[in-house]
């Protein structure tokens, strides 16, 4: 599953494209790409998801 994760660091919000991967009984999140300080539009997210989703 690919989704957008936001992180607040020193009052600034940063966006990352993240994938969830199950390893045994645990779920691990892997950062695929840094998206910047502005949340991408829905169309941009769909394009990014297609590039990284297999």
C-alpha cells in the first residue's frame, strides 16, 4: 500500500511517499520519495502511486 505521510519538524510540514510492507508479524514503512513542503494534488498522487506501486 502506497500513501502520503506528513511529518512536522520544527513547525514545518514535510510530505513523503511511503509504502507499508509486512515482515512477519510487523508492518514496516519504507520512504519511497520526498515530496516537498506542499501536499501533492490528487492527480499528482495517482501518478506517483502508479510509478511506485507494483
